């Protein structure tokens, strides 16, 4: 019998090793699996490379993980936000390495890892600082930059609803990087707010098929916090 | 000699006037988001947000905010009937694959031939952040820039060659500014329109570059 349901976050997170590359879903605060990130803090793995669109908001979730000093490097597209003070301080102190990637390249490099692509050519970034030193090629009269996949040991994503085969649905724009990251990691753990019996999810509406998911764990629903922008005074 | 500048709202109105019925449009963070408030009545425009939304609607009423439904600036929005959610890779395929008709972006500098600098000032202490700017700049069918023509110190933001780090090369088609609307071409700048009372020669002097009438 296939049963990917973990009893709790710490059970789902067993075996994360030092030096692991960990993808974390989310765009701003939407789709960040905060309970799984807190679990990773508790689990204690160090020397991590984190892949996320941003670099943490406020003092919770990813920002709290950065604060532990266990993240060696972050690969992201938009670290600087109104409330990214934890990252900002670490970066300015030279305590964290940043690989800045245009967001579409980030997403496509993650997809490439999941789809078995060795590398791909894209026009994004051509002639800019972010393509410096990279191989380029003219294809059909247009310049392209060679980009390589981003593989991960672990992906932590937030979904809405799941079943014991690991099939997932999402909620609104909290879907963002979840489905793509789920494909790209050796092991994917999804937090869900609801676990339903096999067959209850409409197969027409499954967004991430269970083949991409290793474990699901139910967490209490809490409203997503605001974050990433300056609140009107 | 004396001429009125377009206010931010008037500038947004000016941009909105050029958006065609049925267009799929991405509005960048900051001033470009104002364009949504000025789309002409009687046309249907589908707004795209890079974080996986087509058919994005206005901000919700106070108290109705849902932070799982936000725009690229992380601010709460709504979804219009007919709208859809999708994951990031599909969203960026829309942006990179030439599926968006128009994107409107802010800028630090634009060159006469359409090079764009809008992601980084290059200052030593500045934390760089690029987001989807490079994808949009080269991926949309048309890239428009919306900005003040001059910096606070009176320097032209339209330049012969960008000194700030580039976002994309030759990608900007039009510049909508508080003083004039300009087209970027391989041959240089071309005038679309300018505010009343601003002489062509004076505009060229402010920009410091020739502008074909």
C-alpha cells in the first residue's frame, strides 16, 4: 500500500543532511510552507543552500531559518523587500552567499531539473551582469544564454489538499513555485490543510500528481500573513 | 517656455489610451500599476501577474484581503470572472514565450535604441534584486516604459547609452513620460507626442539627443 501521509512535520523531515540544497516554495509570504521551515529549523541541518524566490519576510519562516546562521547560500530572484531585514543584515555582513537569478530563469532551471533537461538557451539576461561569463549562442538571429538546471535534495512546498498517493491541489496564487519545485527535488514534502480519501480529489483538478511527492503532512490552517511590501502608514 | 507636466494619473491615462481591446498586459511594480485604474470603458483587457494570475482585478475592499491572492508587489488583489491561477513556470512561459501583448515597466534609464536599465543602481551597498524584469523586458510582444523624463537633479533618464546595469538590450519600444511620449528605434528616438507648450527644440535640449519629429 502507498501511504505518503506523515504523522507530523518532524517525521516528514527526518534525514535532512548538512550541506543539503533545499527548495522552498512561495512568492513573498504566499505559498511559504512555514510549518515545514520551522520543522527544518528544529531538525538542525546546517550549511544549507536554499532556493526560494525571495529571501524571507519579517522574522518568521524563511527569515527565521536564515537567522539561525545555518544557510550558506541562497539562490533567488528578489531578496530585497520592505521587510527582508534578516537577509539584508547577513548579506551586508558577508555571512551569506547570494546567487541572483532572473525569476523566469529560476523557474525554468528548476523545471529543467525536474524534466531531465541538461541545459537550455534563453534570451533572458543576455548582455546583462547576470549573464556574465555564461556561454551564448545566436539562434535564428537572436542571442541566447546557456542556463543549467537547479537540482535539490529536498523541496518543501505548501499545498491545499492532498491524498495518500501525494496528489495535490493548491489555493489561489499560493500555488506559485510549488508544482515546479516538487518535480526538481529528490524528495518533496508538501504541507496541506486537508487530507482526503483516495479518489476524492477530482482527477481533472489534480495540479501536482503524486509521483512528484514523497510525503504530505497536515497542518492547521492559518491565514497567510501580509509581507514583502511597505504598509501604508 | 512654460509647460505643464503630466501628473502620475495623467501619465497613467496616457499609457492606458494606447492599450487595445483584448490585450493581455503585465503592469510592473510602482507607477505602472496606476494604469489599471485608467483603462478606457468599453474595452476588455486581461491583466497578468507573474506569480500566477490572469484576469487580475482591483484591490479588495478593506477587511477582504486574502494574502494568498496578491500581485507581483505582494499587495492583495482580486480575481475577475474568467480569471485563472497557474504555476510559476506557466506564468513565465507566458512572459518569456511572447504571449503577453504589452508590458509596462518603470526605469532608471532607457537608451535611444531601447536598452533598458531598471533593476539595479549598481551602488556598492545596494542589495540587488531582479525579479521578473529581465524576463518581461525581452519576452513581451511590446515593452513600454513609464517614467519621469528627468531625474530629480534634472538629468535626462533617456540616454545615448545606459550607465546603470542593463536589464535588456534594444527591448523598449515606447517611453511614456511626464513631458513626452517617445519611440525607441534602431535609428534613435522618434516623437509620438509631447505636452502643450513644450517646443521640439526644448525637448531635444532636455534629453540631449536628437528626436525625429
